[in-house]
C-alpha cells in the first residue's frame, strides 16, 4: 500500500508550487488540495500513479466549521489494488464552486450532478449541471445541515405530522414501552 508520504513526495516533485496536505487517515491516504488545482491533481494521479478509476465523488457539510464543505474524490488503482482520497474544502458561501472533474474522469458526471442536487455545490465547466434526483422546481438543497426538516402533509384538515426532532415522546408510568397509564 502506498502511503501519504510517498504521494507527498511525488506531488512536490511534479508540482513544486502546489499547496496541499497529505495524511494517512484511518481508511486510506488522503490528499487535500485547493479547488482550482483539482483537475491537474486528478490527472496526475490517473496518468502517473495508475489511479485509473474514480469510484465515488461525494460531499460533506460541516455546518459551523471553516471550511464548511468537503468534496471527496475516491480513486482506485486497478494495477496496484490501492485506494486514495483527494479532498477539496470549500468555504461557506451561498453557491460554492469547484472545477469539474469530468474532463479527467467522465464518470464524475453523475456524481457531480448528485452533489449539486443535494448540497448546491456548483462544478464549473460541467457539461450538464442540473438536478438529477430532486424535482426541477425543488427549492433548496436537502443535504445541507441548515435545510429545514419540515413536516409531512396529510389528508386530514388541520393535521400535520411534525418532523422527528419536534415530536413529543410519550412517557409511561407502567415501565412497559408503549403502554401509557
């Protein structure tokens, strides 16, 4: 298995001006780069390090932290049976932007659309950035931590099922769950 130190040395040799951090996290080596450099770094890992498969592209919302968003690119090397995470961090902005990875890995197309759909992260240069799972007229981005949970509308007049965090839990005095006194 290749370690983050080896990736650190190879990246510094290839891109001496690049600002990044490389760490060995619990599950795989991780390289954190600036968003503007993502396409060049992914191309380097694909062409020079044999990471020829983008297995996943996802995002995390860390509301209250700076930077707020993390976009994670999970790469796999078929030749070396190795995994690598390349991460981009984005500040809290109404419309965060990062360049597309579709020019390096065409499979990023659907993944980027999903991240856009759920987190509102825009991928500059994407060939068809539009919603993929939510309705076109959906307002907001449901995987953001500040997105309201909302209630469920029901057919009865005046009835509303509150969101899970606002539901009152019944208390029992008999000691048996579900049996009220």
